[in-house]
């Protein structure tokens, strides 16, 4: 009788231990499968450059219908932005980010294929002080529209120098992060917040865009899409069909994909890296 009681008690302990270990292991596996992005497999940022009217007409309604928020990098002097301020204010009020893309969109006109750059806005002839003033003025203008202090920056044409001098270190106190144009996916603990990669999309079909997302899901990476024209409005363009196919795929898989504006993702990365730095 004593033996049976001891035996049953031991068996119960073993069963309880096995149940606990199985539950713990299952939780660990599930967490690993879900990934580090708010327990999702990857993060996707939808970014749209140059404040185009076609973005207001073709992008914003689709984002609204699917419940997604994006980042619009808007040079404040471009007609598509300055001629539609009330609409852009509404875009910001819906939770989208108005990112800083300078006032005049200066680029290095001495780089190959840059014959189109206006000499007045040639970064190769800018001083660091001039580009920083332009960037700070853009922040002030955007603040009058959306009331926000925190935002991200997008390097115009991916350029990070004024003349021969880098201005990257001068903007680190002005923004949460900055997006470049190098096509790369990045893991959360390896991201340089002032060198965030992106994939510039030009005339790619929807299946190709979805393939990029699947790659990010497999690697638990950050994937940033860089769009200009959507259904027209720019010589760098993606069709309405391809863009819609991508966004609907993201919606169908939103339990595994975190879709958010760049500023939200950058703030999350900053906090994650702070907490996980040895």
C-alpha cells in the first residue's frame, strides 16, 4: 500500500514535469517561429517618395481599405505636395507618417546618369550647413501640418554627402532613423538606423514583390519597399495591379507580418537594440 502510494505520487510528478516541459518547449518553438517583430516573422514598411498626387489618388484609398499605415517622404516644394496640403494633412491624421525628404530634393549632379539634376539643387555644390538648414526647415513645415516631432528621413537619391562631406552624423539628433536606397534586408539586431536599406520598385509584377516578402519572412528580416509612381505619375512606377496584389498578400498574412510606418519600426528597433545590448 505504501509502495503503491509512493509509486503513484512519483508517476504524477513525472507527468506534471513532462507536461510543463512540453508546454515550455512548445512556447519557445512558437516564439522562435514568430520572430522578433512584435512576435511576427518579419516587418514590412511601405514607403512612397516625392509627395505625388497619384499617391493620394491611388495609394491612400487602398491603404485605408486594408487598415495599413505607410510613410510618405515628401519634398515640401514639389507641386504634388504643396498644392495638396489639406489632403496630406488628412493622410497624417489617419496615422501615416510624413517623412522628411528635404525641401527641394537636391541630389549629386556629378554622379553618373544625373544630368537631370537642377544646378541650383546639386548636392555636390552644397555645403553641409546648407543641406542641414534645408532639412531642419522641412521638419518645421511638416510639423505645422501634422504636429509631430518624431519622424524619419530619406536620403534624396540615396546621397549622404554635401560636397565631399558626409552629413549623416549631423541628422542623427533630428530623426529616429534614415532610409537609403540600397536593396537589402536586415535583421533587427544588425540594423544601422541611419542606413536602413530599401528596395526601389520599378515595373515589377506583383508576384516578384510577394517573393521579397516571403524571403523576409523566412529570414525574420526588415523589408522596406520604396515606391514612387503607383499607376503613373513618375518615370519610376509600379502598376496598380502589382501594388494591389502586394498589399492584399500582406493583409492575408498580417498575423505573421508587421506592417507599419518607418517611424514606428525605427523606434521599435531602437528600443529592441537598447534592451538587447550586452
